[in-house]
C-alpha cells in the first residue's frame, strides 16, 4: 500500500532501508498504481517481474525495452519462487489477500495496495537528493500528512546535499587513508558539514568550497580538485 493508505496497524513500523539491486521483485497488477511502484523499483535496481491481464501503455514500453519481465496474465504460487519481495497491486481485494497469504507462508516481504492487514511493510513518502534519502512515515495514519511533510522538505534539502555527499564520499577515503585517530577523523567530518559549505555549493562557488575543505582537512585543495571529486562518484 502507499504510505498510510487505508486502516493503520496498532504497532509502529520498524524503519529499515533495503538494497534491491539485482533482486527479483514480483508485481501482480498492471494499472497506474502498479506502474508507479514499478518505476520506483526500477530506479532502485530491482529486477521486476510482472503478472497482469493488462498493462498500461507505459508498462508495455518497459516490456518492449526489456526493463521488466512479463510472466503471464494469471497469478500462480510458483511465481513466488526465488523472489525477494512481492507487490500485490490489483483491483481485486480477494486476489491481493491470497497473494499476501501465499507470500507470507514463504517468509517474503509483501505489500498489498490499500490493504494494511495484508502487508508486512509499508512504503514511506520519499525525498531523494543523490545518495541522501529522507523517508517520511506516519506509521500508516495519514498519507496526506506524509506527502505534505515530504513536499515541505524539498525546499529545505536542495540538490546541494547530493553534491556534498559526492564530495564527502571521495574526501572520506582520502582522510581515512591518513591514519589519523578516530576522534580526529570525526572532528574533520563534523567540521565540514557544520561549515558554510552547503551554501557555497548552492552558489556553485567552487573556490570557496575548496577553501573550506583546505581549512578543515589536512589537504591543500583547489577548485580543480573539487571538480575531480564530482567526476568520480
């Protein structure tokens, strides 16, 4: 289900991020809701297998381009073999329930759209800035509030956060290679993120970015060095 759709469970959900790269996911359904879920799954590297009597034009294009695999029109239990996650996204509540039951027997992750009792995980509202991922959940109580909160965060967390993470990822390797103490490494990294570096990135003032990094790290860096960091994610 979407974040908060339908009734909510009495227990809060344990937040977790899952690596889907190269993992098989079964999506039963081929309508607009399934299309949105499939688009997101593909963005995170999942291998998407689809069962549906009909596909949206967009999903047909995915199929023609080899982005998804079409297994058939009718769901059978054998389609659950060797999959990591299942999305039941049909307009048939009884079918979604049956898929959930069969998936649960196999210990699979199962999400049934708009049917909370048939889910063992829910999908939060997501804001992504490069490798920065912010997930907003209301534990199933208000999808509207989750969506609004995510939208409010868009202005607060701009694309400069993704850029900073690229720089930090490359810089971190170099700092750690110096063999400094854990306390010193921690001080360097905290000093960088607490500095005005995000504002400098926002303004694309790479000389200022280089100056800040030179001040906060053991390295003498130039704007060219910063540019090289951005080329190697």
